[in-house]
C-alpha cells in the first residue's frame, strides 16, 4: 500500500480546490522578471517546470505592488502594477501553461520591505517603516510612512490583485504579517511606535493588513482567495539580535500568545489560509533555516494555528521528508506542505514521490549558496545542487552527434555530476574512484549530524550511477598509461583536492579535519581547531555538541571571513552557535608550535599557551591536478573539473561539471 497517499488528496482554499497537499513555497523571483515588470521566459519556464513536476499549488515569489512610496529599483522582480497590460500578457502565458498540468497558481504580493530592505536593492530615498526605527542592515534611521502613503499602498494591492485575476491567477498571497517585512513591522509593537489609528492596540497595528484584504475582496470578489504569509513568533531578542533554538530569552517581537490572537483577527478579516512560519530578519535563521536547524521546525507553530483558526494552514520549513509530511497531514498539524528549496533542487519531487521513486529525489542540502546567498549578492535565484533551476531553457540537455566514451577520474560531486549529465545525453561515461565510495568531500563534510543531506546527496549520486548504468571502478588509482591505453574520446579529470597540512612539532597528535570527521582519528576531550572557515567552524560545532572542549584559532580578524557568498541566515547562525556551545575563538592569532600537549599561539598581545589533547588543521585545501598535467598535451579533448581545477564549494563543482558535460558533443 502506498504509504503517502494522504499527501495526494485534494484540499480547498476558499473557492479553489488543489489536487494534492504540496505547494511551491514563495521564494524571491530575482532574475525572473523582465524590464517592464512582467515574467520573463526564465520565470515562466521555472514555475511551469514545478507544475509539470506534480506540485499542486504554485506560489510565486514576492512581487511589489508599490514602487512609489518605497523604491525597489524596479522592475527587478515581476510587478503587477508597473505596466498592467504587459504584466497580464506575460503572466497569462505562464498561468495557462501551469493550468495545463492541473496545478493552481497564486501570486504573492508585497507592500514593501521597510527596515529590512536589502541594501543592494535600496533606491535613492531613505528606507521607510512604521516609525523612526533602525534599519536592519544599514546604519540609518527609517522614515515613518504617512497615513496617505498607507492608503496608497492599500489601493495598489487592489490594483495588483485585479491584474492577477485578469492574468489567470487562482488567488493571491499577501507578503505580509511575516518575517518582519513592512506590514509585519506595523503589526509588531517593537517596530510600531505610532500614535494614530495604525499604532497602539493589536487591532490598530493589524489595520494595514485588514484594509489590504478588504480592498482585494472588494475589487476581485469574495470568492477570490487571499492567503497570508504569517509568522506567529518572531524570536527577536533586540534590534538585530535573534534567539537560537533552546535559548532562554525575552521575546521583543511577537510571541505565541499574541500570535494566536493576531491569527484569529486576521482570519476574521477575510484571509482564506495562513502560510505559517516563524522568525524575522533579526533572527533570519528561523525564516530561512540552514542545516543547523532541525527538519520540520515550524510544525509546532502550524499545529498551534490549526487549533485556533478554521482556515487551511500551510507548513514550510525543511519539510522534505515525505514521512514527516504525511504525518503532519494525518495528525492535523497542517493542511498543506510547502516546499521551497527542495523544489529548487528537484522540480519533479512530487511526481517522483507519487511514483514511489523516493531514492531518485535530488536532496536540498540547505546550504543556501545557490538561492539566498546569490539573491543577496547577485540578485538572482538559483540552486547549488541543480544547475538548471531558474535556467531551464538555457541549460536544457543538448542532443549529441554521436556517443563518446568518456573517462572520468574522480568520483566526487564534479565527477558524478559530469557522469550523470553525459549518460542522460547518451554518451558512455566511465568513473574511476581511488576510494571505496562516491562523494569525495561530501563524505567528511557530511559527518556531522546536521549535515545529513550532504550524505543524502552522495547517496543520490550513487543511485544515479546505478540507474543510468554508469560503470564505476572503486579502489582504482588511475595512471597516465591507463588513460592513454583506454581508447577514450574524452577525458575528465576531477581528482579533487587534499587538505593543506604543516608541522607544529608533534605530528602524532596533529590531524586534519577530514581525519577527525571520518572517525580515522580521535581528537580526545580537548582540542584546538586551526582555521575558522566553514569547515573549521562546523567541525568545532560538531565536536562541541559531543561534549568536547574546543577552541578555534583564526589568523584573520573574524571567523568565516573568507567563505561566501554565504546566506546571512547560515553564517550568522553558525557565528552565534559557536559561543552558545562554549567554543572559544582566538582571532588574529597564529599557531607556532605544539609539543607535549601544549599549543603555543602568537597574538597581538603576545604568546599564549593552550593545553589540548590534539590539534586539528582546517586551513584549506590544495588542488590535486597532477594527472591532468601529465595528460594535457597527450589527450585532445580533456577537461579539468571541481576542486582539481580550483578549490571552491559544492555548488561550483556541480555547476562547472554540468556546463562542461552538457557541451561535450
């Protein structure tokens, strides 16, 4: 009997019936809009691909209804009010294609970001807010909105929803009383210090949200669904200070008691569903949970909403485990499961699940390097493990002229991705791996409990090699002669990298991070990690969670100084978890010697001695490309990929491998 049948039963939001319990969570559509505020071809293809993959409800990323009160450098995302005719024309093409797959689609609309506007998207004018409060990122004080400006934004919501309905959208989602965006700033007393009808009591602070739904219903009819992205708890300790899981603190934002009261009021105003999460920009790791957060972290708050309101509740937040999702529907935690990053990673998630092909679902690793990191840094939405996300048409698999035999040396992510793409296109790749397993640096990197999805990605590549009948030769060290005698048409060298090491004196108790992570070496009860990059910090955190006493020694002025672009949710949470787990950080410090259990380090204040059972080196990796240089003038069609070309991250190993493998003719 199919174990997840309840995930494929219909559900109704307002007047709209959705075929299954899966929604595409709204994610910022940076790069998916054109110069006139319509959806560009990338946006149309991206959303349609998720509908084709079986998702019952598509919720677009945020679109701005206003660009006058708060300037957004428009149009950098689709906008339903910027050019009405053009928006309707491009959106209609998209909604018609989505409807062909029996999916429904809601347009997410925002009244603005207020104090949390991303600096790269901030216009010439001062940031706005309900009151004169500090901006989240910049050392600026926001300008309070006037009542007339609030009314102007409310009217724009009506205009935007009217255009969405004309364009074929089945409903809208308001972005919203959630995550500390502008309308949420009005709803939270910490941010709203007004004394007019939009400040003071909870009802007054929710007046903005109330007028929005009333305006949309008046313009589009009572049967046009209006859903709300809603956070019943903020996790704010103070401006720019968020709370960690398990931390005792005084909530300065919205706590659950007010969250329940506000939810009841919002539903009474006419909202047809609550798309529930928690967090705020001041505690961003709740709103955009990295791998350090547990799976399904919003479930208790969704259950709280279900117990207090009589409209459907949608639950997001690392809900990619189908067993967890099925149980959440069965026990009344929520009515729908919202998948954001998992549907970036695999647009066919729902269809694969329905067909019982769970092992073929490509996992999201919650790195946020391809999505939030790139949104922050480059204003573009992508995915680290799926190079085709938001680029479906330009990265479509290319036809081949004739099948080629391809030798791939190295079974890390670059080698496996190259083999996968080549096999799908009809070539004949063959992988040679010197160890006894695929995955490369995913193996040590995936050792911590919170990196379980790294291990899942390695397993996914194993499954892909089996499904695509790609020969894999384990425990094989490839030589120049083996390659030249193999009669291959093309050679790909993806031999990875090796940890950088140096001697401090006692080499018997000096290990690499990979040695400790894989269990080859026991670091003892007290250890010092040399290097405060991502690997060093994650290794230190993992060891501290086991009860070990850990110190990080970093030569630069701060930890995580050279990694990026990391999503702030990831980097800020990791930075906060280090002291939370009593890990001491010694910055601007360099290790000079290690003898008899004493590590000597040099600091601006002078030498310092640390007693420790071991020293763990995490000072980076060195490209291993010697075989490539032996072959580069012997093989006509040869490529160097992954860390062997340039030490980087998982994303670029996969992306570069995809690019090269998709263009071998």
